C-alpha cells in the first residue's frame, strides 16, 4: 500500500474531532490532504512545478552548461531564458525539464 508512518502533533480537541470522523484519524487526514492537493491555487501549482523541474535538473543536469542560469530563469518564471540556457542539453533532458516546469500542454518549443 505504500503507507508511511510519521508523527503528527495535534491539540486534544483536534484529535477528538478526528476520532469522530468516518474511517478514523488516518483516513480523515489522507482525505484532507488529497482535497487540499486538488484545490491548490495557481501560485502553489506554479511553485510545485518549479520545484519538480529544479529537483530533476539538479539530479540530471547539475553539471551541464548553463545549469545555474537555467535555475535562475526557472524560478524567475522566464521560459524564454530557460529555453536559451538549456538549448545545448540533450533533447530528452531538455524536453522533460520543460514539461515539469511548464506542463505537457504548454511545451511547444521542446
């Protein structure tokens, strides 16, 4: 199932509320987190996309030419500059980084 156990610290009144929810505390917390993820505002979604692209770029392209300027462009939300900085990277890496950063539907130039 892939469940990870971690500690959660709540006030007694919050535990009381969770205990009375259908499925118990764990199921309720999972539902609340899933719902919050679905309703992320555009700014949160943008930040999550940037972070995903950054993690990929750091792991795969951290030693490639233009990497540092590419990360600056990524977090400045400057697609044109990002595309310029990664133009010499291998096609699959460039395409995936842009897809993570801007989504599959917006990836015209890669």
